[in-house]
C-alpha cells in the first residue's frame, strides 16, 4: 500500500469516526428529547385527568345542590299552596256558619277591637239583612266595658263578611280576609305546624 493509500484510508477512518460520533450524539439527543417529551406528555395527561376529575366532582356537586334546591323549592311551594288552600277553606267555613254562630263570632271579634269613644260598626249587605235583633245590644254591652259606645250602621259596607269598625276618622277593616292578611305570617306558621309538624328554621 502506497503512502497515498494509507493517508486516504486514515482520512476515511477519521471521517467514519466523526460520522459515528455525530450519529451517536444525534441519537442520544433524540432519546433525550423523546424522554423529555414523554415525561411532559405524561405530566400533561395526569394534570388533564386531575383537572377533569375535579371538574367532574364539581359539576356533580353543583348538580346535586341544584337538584336539592329545586326539590326544596317545590316542597315549599307545595306546602305554601296547601296552607293557602287551608286558609281559603277556613274563610269559607267561617262564612258558612249558621247565623247564630256567625254573629257570635263577630261579637267576639268586635270585643277584641272595641275601645273608649263612640264607635260605629258596619256590616256587609248580606250580613246586614240577616243580623240578629240582639246583636247591637251585645256589642253595646261589650263597648260599655271598654268605656265606650257602639252603634250598628244602617248602611252596608263594601265587604263580604266580618265588619268595619270606625272611631271618628279611623276605620279598621275586620273582614275575615283582612284579618288573615294582617296576620299572614302568623297564620301560615300555625297552619304549617298543623299540616307538617314543627317547622325547622
């Protein structure tokens, strides 16, 4: 082998060694990139799964809360409806009392509102037509106990039941519905306790 051939063979060997080094370095770098990529992909996947799990749990909890709130709203609406129905039935029952019981009830109600001074009690047109003869006398006796007087108006009031009590310029609507509306919350609470037991706050 000539000197030239030896030199060419040496150059070829060095070139191959250099190429092998470059290829090995490239392969190593590629392996590193792949490894880092897989690690990042795994971390991203785990983060996504964790976030998805948290979102799922949060959505489930929100769904349960929404369903619970809707259920409570419907139950409350049903209870309120039943209470209102009970109130309407109570008013109808009071209006349907026999005359004697009805006017005894009015006299008892009036007794709670009578005071000193000159009072006037007004009935609705239907009640005015059927008022017992001794009704005004009973009212007068009660008014005297409160150091006052009471007269039964001959003019009908614009009410269906109960009465309007007037002292001077001050009038008090004591129709059944007005009394109940004035005590709505108390009546609702009492009715709710009767219908559903002890109401929890």
